[in-house]
C-alpha cells in the first residue's frame, strides 16, 4: 500500500460508541505555533483518506492569520519567517463541530483574545471532545473550562502558563493528559502524540499504527513519557 | 528560559564557513503534504527567534494552495480536510533564495507541474542548499538535478517514486541522505529530523538540541535509522 491507497473505513475501536466525530474545528489566532496546528492536522488528514471527516479553520475574522507575534520585541532578530493561513469560518459563523482543537504559541499571551476565550467557554458544552496543544491549554484555562480538571501544557513556559489556570490541576510530567472529554498535550510536537492517541482511542491501535507508519513517525505511546519536564525544570515534576 | 526568550545569535558550527544562509524558500503546489511543509518550517521558525532568517513561500501563482488532491479519486471518502496556505511570491518573481525546500505529497504525481520542475532545474545552481522532504525528491528527480546523486524518498511510495529518477542512486534505508549540498529526507516526519540535522550542520549540536527541546521533540540523529524501510518492504533495504 502507498499513501495513495485507501483502506476500508476503519470501524470504531472496541468499547468506543458510535457515532464517531466527523467534524473538526481548529482555532486560529495571531501568533499561533506552526506545528501545534499542522502536526495534529497531518495525522487527521491521513485519517481523512480512510474515513469521511471535515475540517474547519476558525478565527475571529476571515483575515489571514499569521504566526508573527503582535509585539516586535518578541521577534528580536527581525526575522520574517511567518507563514499565513486562511480561516474557513469566523467564530460567529462557525458550523457545529464535534472536536474542537486549540493550539498554543506566543499569541496565547495576547490581551486581545477575550472574544476567542468567551467563544471557547460557550462552545465547549456543545462539542464531543476538546483537544489542546502546547500553551493552548492556557488559553482554555482562561475560559474557565479547565477548572477542576487535570491538564498539562508546554514545559518551557510552565510557570507563566499555569498561572492562567489557578483552579486547574496541572500535571507537571506528562506527554498528554486525558480528563473526561478533554485532552491536553505538552509542548509543540507532543500534539502529534496526543492526536495519534486520540485516533487510537476512536479507531483502535491498528489504525493509529498504520497512520503513524504512513507519516514515518515513531510515536510516543506512553502519556507519562516526558523528559522535557526535567529538562525545563518544571517544579514537582 | 521559555519559548519567549531569545538567545544570543548562534555562531556557525565549527568548520562551517560563514556566511550562513539567511533566505529560505518553500515550494508549494496543489496536493502538498502538510507536515512536509510545516514540520521543517517549525524548526526553522524557532531558529528565526535566535538569528535573522527570512522565509518565502513560492508557487506558480499567488492563488491559495490547497492540500486537496486534483483527482477526486484520491479522496475516496469525500472528506474536506484541506487547509490552504498563501504563497508570498510566484516562481517568476521569486527573490534570490539561499536554501530551497521542496516538500512531497500526492501532488508530486501531477502531470501539470512542468513549469515548477523547470524552475527547480533553473534555480538549483543559484542556491547554497537544496532540501527535499518525502516525495519532494521525486519532483526534484524529474528536474534532473538528482542525476548521479545519492538520495532517498518516502518509503511507502518507494517503487512508484524512484521511477521518476532512473539516474539517481536511491538509498533504500535512510532517514535522510546528504550528497554535496543536497539533503533528501524519507517520508513526512523524517523532514523534521533532516531539518534538525541541517540546523546542527550550520549552527552546531547545542543549538539544534535547544531548538528540539523548545519543540519538545525527540530527534532521530542517526541518518541510517529507518524502520519504515522494512515496514513498507522497500527492496534491498
């Protein structure tokens, strides 16, 4: 088989109740981190060749969304290395989604994301699953949705990010954490492993393994694997 | 330190002659593979917070570029899971670039990429480095640039892709291959490892390690590591 070949639609994993989610929404905002968005979307795009799923890219407006930080001080060397991506829908006109994905990035520190944060609080009760990547969990923490929940976040930015969620039970050593229908991952590339585990949860190990093989990606399958917690000196890790 | 902190500009790795490349061009075409583009760009975007580098996104026209395959038969389940990205320059008006990057994806099989392939042949003599990801090496092979060179490509699509380069010395088992100033990687996520190795080549191991730690990414540092070669039954692997 090759990347071209389509397999039969995977069946739900044992114990996984149908119907499986068909609609995914990725939240975008200025200063998002590239791999937080496109690592998970790669894994899901391969899944999309094996079963019907749809993706919406959601932001406050339909303007192009750049990874460029709002403040020039966050781009000390005056680099211009900022791909832009276009939303498909505004938050106000977003279709119903079953899986909401929230990436991280420098932009999560922006003081101008109140509408987005409000939208997360309003939308969470309507989705089947919420996945956050990296400091995306801090954005969701600001919305109150993580209160009383176990969650993790980026390890290099641990101290500043966890402040946004004083009522969250932050897990200092974890590649990802699952609490109910909320999946939170550690920094950047951890989003790929969390997404692969999410795919395994929905479609079983064989499908997740095959998707990883197509991506030539060696998964971390242990949610407790986290050398970066120690590398970045996360307290109590 | 956190993802916000800027380090002093890294110095060239020992034995690495200055000046280091400052301008990177990523080639885009319909049906490119998401992670082929955004995995390497993530690593380089972190580098861009530590030294000045610029990125150009290049395509035949300035129209948005979708990952959607040209032929509906390549999207058997009628999914709509296709983020679009916008080029910054057309190939005809591309600024001078020092590092050319060519991703792979289903679109490399398109019969309508002759202008792009011609542009690769014409541009290669002017760049310092050429990096390909996944089946991007097949696109470059079509241009003749890989003739007589050692190179690798996606392992799941090995048989069909290597046909595009009958005069290429294809390496069946490799995470990535370096031949002169041409770096070719294996499938999809291998592009991240090849890019990290390229950063190490230019800026030394400490900088590459720190960038990987910021990405919370466990690198494969051995170019010969390639379990996928066997998994996909690549002949003579």
